[in-house]
C-alpha cells in the first residue's frame, strides 16, 4: 500500500464512550468555589472575632483597675468641697492631700504640675473645669485616650483620637453615678 492510501483510510478503532464520566459544568464549579470561600470567611472571621474579644477583655480589665484610683481622687475633691468655707472644689492638685500607695504614685512634670500615675494611666486634675482627666499610656495598648470626669456634673466623657483602632474604652465600662 502506498502511503497516500494509508492516510485516507478510515480508522476502524472506536473511541470508548465518555458517558460514564460526569463533566463538571462552569456553574457547578462556581458554586463549589463560592461555598469554599464562605467557609474560609466564616472560619477566619470567627478567629479574628475571638482575638478581638480577648483584647477587649484585657483592655476592660486594665480600665477597671484604674477606677478605684480615680474614685479615690474624686472622693478627696468632694471631701475638700465639704470642708471648704466657700464650698468650692480645690484649685490645686496639692489640696487633695493624696498620698502614693502600691496602686499609684504621685508625680510632677517639669512645670511642677502634679498628677497620679499608674502603669497604664495618668490622671491629671483640671483646676479650671474642676475635673479629672485620665489619659492612657502606651502600656494600655494605645496612648492618648482620655476619660474626663467633671466634678460639678458628676459625669464621664470619653475622647478617643482614633476610635477605629483597638483597644478603646467603651461608654458601658464607665461607672454610673
């Protein structure tokens, strides 16, 4: 046989049927990928939520530790007001007559302004507005969060320069007077 005849002859070998195999369509493939993606989003989302809750609990514990110290300063200011001849709050931190304990120290800056200092917080007395400003330090996890207590109003206010960044102080953590 010549070579041209070999090329033109029909092959009699049959290809086996593909009917036994199931082809995955594009829609099925997309659905499978979507389900796998949802599972990963759920798993990693829950893991991140658990981490955030743990960090928030740690920040709450640190904040609750400062509240008795702040309450000591508030009580000292209220006691001064009760004994003052004019019924005014102290005009200077020194009039509070606070002494350092194991929980906090009394320090002063270069200008002579006294303040209460703990590991995570710094409490300043505002003689103009008659209140206390508690400021977080880096040891808290984020510096610069202010918790302001005004003596005359007996109310708290939280000022967070970056509230979207954790940790933060929630209003629910503040004592209700």
